[in-house]
């Protein structure tokens, strides 16, 4: 796995969906725990977007969110990995 400075991680699937919509690269999904952990490439802006999401100030097109969330749900169901 990568060292801590190379990735941003979260167990929040809704946040992971939002970050995917914002075009941050999902590197890996860890299925070893009940709450799956998502590992994103730590790039400029990812912390700002996560904070924006956390404060309720993240705006996305609802249809895009639903589409990406469904795609992610299919990946999780099969315990696969996200493909760009």
C-alpha cells in the first residue's frame, strides 16, 4: 500500500462518490473491514473538497451523483476495483 502522504482515505461512501464526481483518482478499496475504506490519490484540492462536503456546501448534479453512486455500488457488490 502507499504511505500516508500519497493518499486520502475515507470510509464514507457518499464522500467517495462526491470525490469521484470531482475527478479525484480512486486508487484502491479495502474490503477487509465491515466499513470499506476508499483510498484516493492525494492531490491538490482533495482536502478542500472533503471539507466542502463535510460542511454541506458541495454541489453536484443529482443525476450525475446517482449514476456514479450506482456504479460504485456495483463495484462494491462484486468487491472489485474502480476503473477510470
